[in-house]
């Protein structure tokens, strides 16, 4: 079988698997977030935390919950890294240095999972399990909660209540992420992914690191987190041993973001609304896959940086999916991609990671972009824009604009400062255009909460640890606060009736408008920087 046919077969199996779970998973998630009753486990958590699950919150209270919970998570994760030497299963791995602990704590709480360290040399199993793995669950659940709150803003009318953050957080974790991750971990073990409390194994006199890999691998992909237990990430045979485990991992990282479009359609009472969003996501995802695949298949060194077990098609499929979501896991070295292939992976992140995006973040990001698209359409026809029966006035458009502009602002400021610092030259493995691409990719990954990297750049000095950490914070929480403010403003409105002048949002015209807005915003913002980096490299 030729590599082309094998690659197309893998894509076909992946799409078919996503189609199978699309309806049942999407409908199930809609039921989870609209259910009136609470399970016994949930009630026990509410009693322990002294939460009234039946009390709904204003958008500001909801935002305080997100920020407060995340702050506590950062502090806890920082502390256990700094006291690692006294924790069990540390295997003589000492306390994590201050700057690295700061960066890592922010990274995992913001669902970025950027790793400026070698996991098997720095992190013991206790920190991995009670720190990093826990954050893999709850950071994804936070994204789900914010997305659901925004959808409630469209659904509800003349109210200042968006639900209860703590209930949404608990339900997302217990009813969605935990059971799927549990099953996924068993499946991965069956495919050969390791699961051990030992620090490593001895093979012919050579020590090879090991860990409880399968349990973290499952939620690493399912929660669109991406941080590996082992430094080689999903190119390591303990994390990703064969073609089937590779395909399963890609499926896991796409499953929830794709199915959330069905959840959205169910919650707003119009399934076609979700299908349009899915169609836009699918068109951009497919186009970017074609670009990456073609660029790598026709490069001067097509197999450089690719694991030979997978080859170019599976590497391109993984690279496109992990950067199109906010996952950041890798099964090949993006730094070794061609200028065009690496630039396309970077562009996936610069789109705002909404194709299909991370767990929750992809849905609320594309809904914000839909508001921008409708605002542009309103300007062209000279009428007040509407979306899903809600007027899009100054408050709504301002909140959407803040959400969209936060990522480019922190990315370009951070990358610009890094590019002119003399110390940055020593951190780069490559000069010229590719060196600039390494800088841009690092800040794009941090600001978009992706976590993948052009590994040719060394980011262990104080500047990179601090600046990338701040990019993760601002890139995560400024859009979240803006989205919740937007949700509050929408919920306070009353529904407006559909008239002859209302632009339909379930057809090809709106889909084209939305696709154009996504591409246009990214192009206007980043083409100058891309022209100096990956575009220039591709033209050489």
C-alpha cells in the first residue's frame, strides 16, 4: 500500500469515527449541562465545598469563580513542585527551580501544558499524578463551563444569570471527562501504552524512563492538554507505540471539540446552527491538512523529524489536529518541518484555535468570531447586526473584540521583545528566518494555550520562563472574562423576531462569511510577521 493510500485511509477512519460519536456525545453533553438533578458524588462535593448548586450566578460572579479556582490551582501546583523532594515517588528528583515551577504551574492551569523541562528528569510521579494530571481534567472542564455559559447567554432572555460555575465544572469533570478518559486509558494500555509506578526499566544495560503513562495520555489528548509524561511526547513508543494508538490519540483530541457543535445546536434549539460551525471548522481543518501534508511530502528532507513508524501522512494529520485544537501534543518534530509545513501549523494557532479548537475554547472562540462576522455584515448592509435572535450592539461587539485581540496583542509584544533581546540569539538553534519562526511559534503556542513548540529554541532562562508564563495567563483569562461579559450582556436582552432583513445563519452564505472573517482577521494581524519568518523561509 502506498503512503498516499495509507494516509487517506487513516483520514477516512478518523472522520468515520468522529461521525459515529458526533450525535450521541453531542446530545449527551447537552443533557449534562441542562440536567436538573445532581448525582450522589456531586452532592458530596457540593457539601464539602459548601456550594449551593441551585444558586445561579451573574456573569461577574461566574468569572470570579473561574479566576479564583484557577489562582488556587496555580498556587497549589507551584507549591508541590517546590516541595517535590519530600514527596513520595520523587526518585531523587529534587525540587523544581522557581522559574520553571512558576511557568509550569501557569502552563497546566491554563490548559497550555507548555513544558520547558525534560519530564522524566524533573518531575516525580506524585507531582505528575496529583498535580499535572488533575489540572489536565479541571482546566479542560473550565473551558467547557465557559463555553456553556456563553451558549446560555444566547438561549436565555431578560435575565442576569448564567448558571453556576461550580456545577458546570463538576459536571464537566465527573460526567464527561472522567468516564471517557477512564475508558480511553484502558484502550491505550491494550495498544501498548505503558502504565507503571516505576521510574524506568533496564534494557540491555540502558535505563529507559517509565511512568504511569496511559492514565495521563488519555486525558492529555481528550482534554486537549498536550503535556507529555516523557520528553519525546507522542513520538515516544511508551506514549504512542503504533499506528492504532496514534490514530486513537488523534481521535481523542478532536472528539469533544467536534461534538460540541452538536451540543451547541441542541442547546439553542436549532441543530443547523451547529452544523454550520462544524462545516467551517471542517473546511479550514481539511485545507490546512492538505497544505502541511503536501509541503512535507515534497520537502527536501521529507522524513526529517518524523517518526518512521508513522511517516509523513500520520505526522501531518497529528500536527494539523494538535495545532488546530489547543492540544500541543506532537508525534513529530515541528521544528524540522519545511517553511510552509511549519508555517501552516503555526497558522492553525494564529486562527485562534477554533478549527475545531480546544475543549470548550474552540466553541466559544468561533462563536465570538461569528459575532464579529455578523457585525461586519451589518456594516455592509447598514443595519444593526443580530445573531441567534440577539442584537449585537456596542457592548457585545466590544467584548467580542477584546476577546479576539487579546491573543495577538500578547503574542506580538512578547515575540517582538524576545526578538530584540541579545540573549535570545544564544537560545536559538537556527539563525535567520527559521530562528524568527521559532520565536513566533513559541509565543503563538503560549498565547493560544497550545503548548507545542519548535524545539530548536531553548526557553529555560528567566525571560522566557516569565514572559511565556504571562502570555499563557493573559491569553487564557482575558478572553474568558470578555466572553463571560458578552454572555451576560446577551442574556440580559430579549429575543428579537426574525424578519425579512435578518441574515440567515444556517446556510452557505453565513458559513462563507464566517470562514472569511477567521482568515481575514488572522491575515491582517499576522501576515507581516509571517512574511519575515515561515513565508520567507518557504520562498528560499
